[in-house]
C-alpha cells in the first residue's frame, strides 16, 4: 500500500514526522481517515487522538492533540496543533493530577465563580493524554 508523509507541528516545533499508510484524526465534523492520494482539504481538529498506522505492519503511533488544523495534500498530511504529545512523551502522573484538578474545579463550580468551560476543556485534554498512554 502507498504511504503518505505526516508532520505534526506545534508552536514549539515538530512533534512527529514519518511515512504512514493511514492517518485517523477527530475533526469537528467527525472522524477522518486519510490515505495517500486523498483530495486536498483543511479541517479543524477536536481535542483527540491522532492514530498513525505504520506501513507494512500492524503497529500504530498515537499522538494526543489539543485542537488545531489538519491540512491534507495528495502526498502529505500536516497537522498544526495547539499542543501535541506522542504517547511515550506524556507524563502520566502529571496528566492524572491535571484530570483530578479539572474534576475538582467542575465540582466546585457551584460554590465559586469558576469558568466551567475552561475546566471542562482541561479535563478533556487530560483524559485525551491518558487515553494515548493507555492509562485511563
């Protein structure tokens, strides 16, 4: 099967670059599966896991992204993410603490004037990072 070049880039620099058979990402319009030769497109991404299926194997790389954009060209996919981390780079303990903190803020929302949406997004990011590591 043909491969497609994938780059995941954040404001801090590149996070992932490789040749893969398929890219699976969660766009705002739904889940997208992209193969080599896909028509050009741009799509906004949700907080979610980008699955990158490696060529000639059953392995896949996982990258946690916190929103951004996906740009597709027939021979390349570029993901411009606000934040992105490969599974092996995620600090699980830090992600668990962030999840607990966000859950606590959401519970305390009634008692204090907490920005509920901000706490909800923090919780989604923490859960996403834990899903990528398989430690949720």
